[in-house]
C-alpha cells in the first residue's frame, strides 16, 4: 500500500478511523495452495460471524468502516481479500468456501455472508451449492449469470455493465483467442458513471470514487479477459429451486440491475427471504455505512440466532 493512511483518509465517513484501526486484526487462511489475509474485527469465540465480500477491483479496507459497524453489533466480522487478476467464478467460490471453513473451525458455524457486486455473485452461488454459510445478504447482485434475463440486461447496457453490453460479442470472440489478455476494468466498469445522481449523495460519493477508488494504489486496475467473461458465462451448480439458505436482497433503486434483481427475488423458492429497497445507488453501503450495517445486522440477528 502506498500510504497506510489511504483507507482512513478516503473510505471512513462516520466513525473515528483510528478507533477502527485499533480493532483491526489479520488472520490467514489457505486456499488452492496459497495463503490469503482476512481483515477482521473479533468479538469472541461464541459470537456469530459475518464474512464480507467486496465487488470488482476493491480491497478489504474499502469495507473497514462497514465491517466495524457490524462488529459493534456483537459480531466477529471478516473481509475477504481483493479478488485479484486471473480468477474465475469457480475459483472465487473455492476461495470463499475455504475462508468460511476457516471461520467455522475457529469461531463456530453461525456464519452470514454479505456480498456486494462480484462478491454477491459468488456468495449467492455458494448458497446455491449448499456451501458452508448459514445466511446471506446481497447488494448490487446477485444473478444467475447464464440466464437469458440477466444476459439481456447486460446486452441492453443496464448500469455498471453498460460498456461490456455493447462489446459482448467482441469480448466473447477475443476470449476464445486471447483468454489471458488483460483489460482495464474501465473497459466494462465505469465507476464514475455509478455515482448516485441524487444531490444528497452525489458530493460524498464523488469524493469516494474520484479521490478514493480511481487513485487507490491497491485497487485492481486490470482483469484477464477470461476472468471478466466468467462473470457472465458461469452456470450455477444447482438450480434456483434448490436454494435453502435464508437470503436477503438489498436493492438500491439507482443501483445495478434493480429490475432484474426484483424479478430474481420473485422467483426464489419458499425459503426465509427478504427484499429491502434502499433509496440509493451502487455505493449506498459505503456512503451510508451506519444504515447499511443496521439493515444487514438486523437480518443476521434473525437468521443466525442460536
């Protein structure tokens, strides 16, 4: 990291950054022959647990304030490392599953997972495959990545995927020839375009994005083409009807694929489920960390109860 203060200066909005830093711990877990760091806020061995998984490009400390606010509700909270270059959805599922098993072995089996964007795709697929997670919550996600309704939303240029929607046929052809071609994330993910246009959030989120994300030395700037294509070409291991994990969708009304997400929610089987619409955009959980932590923890209070 270029500056150890970077995350404190750019991603902490409502809390004393030094207080957050004093509570940060780092644990290590193994996955596919490598070791990864889990940034965490530990309560105690008997407390319930939450694993946070971020979206494309971002690293764990972007979610430090949100995770700490969850921790203040009595949870052990862990943040996945950034996804990195060269991943696939299947590879990320393996990594997340190994992180969840590490948490289960060290802290117990009451584990909720909150996933945002790409992290939400992975968390949802883990739940569909009956992975080691008790309850999930997703924002700016999830999706069945191969179904026509989702691909139609991509092609029509909904939200974050507008650039890739226009270039989908080209990317598919290139991926067959040059799967390891490294493309800038900006070729399909325009962070500035996702800033909430509402006046109450625009100024704050503009600072988060333009002074934070776009200048952050630790952000992933490029992904391999095969990694990008895995986000729209990986089928789930089980059909939607097999979902048994309690599931909450946080649908930002000015976020990514809100119409598709509402439709997907309506097709979930008869499980414990909830959809909450929030008056915000893609970055709502970061620009409103106190409100987001409250909503997410209220859900996990219900679904992780002993």
